[in-house]
């Protein structure tokens, strides 16, 4: 699970279960790939993860535009905290919750 997804879960915005899935190949223009790359939060983040984030955001914008503004603001604030190094690692969160 990515840090982005953990942040969304923390804010109660997004919950889903990871499932095993098959893969497929799609063709996209280099410009499109470059645009998608801008949404990657870390080097090894998969395109599947990035596309799921984008799909999630688009669906919520359509359903609840007022919530979407709050969601986008929460995501932007979380990204700023992450850039500044203000976050808890998965190991630290498990320790704090008594799960390790």
C-alpha cells in the first residue's frame, strides 16, 4: 500500500482491498506518459497505483464536488507534510498501534 493510500485512509477518504490481478499492456503517447509521471509520488510507484488515484479523484469530483475540494486540499496538505519529512513510517505506525 502506498503512502498516498495510507494518507487517504487516515483521513477516511479512501478504503479498498488489494487483490491479486492479471495485467495488460496499453499504448499511450509519450506526452500522456509524461503527464501521468507527474502524479507519481515515488520512483517505484506503479502506473496502476497512479491511475487508481486519478480514477478515484475523478469519480468523487462527479459525485460530491464539495467533498472533492476538501479531498484535494487534504491531499495537497499531506503531500507538503511528506515533502517536509513530517510523516510516520509504516513500521512506526505499527509500533504505535501495538501491531509489531
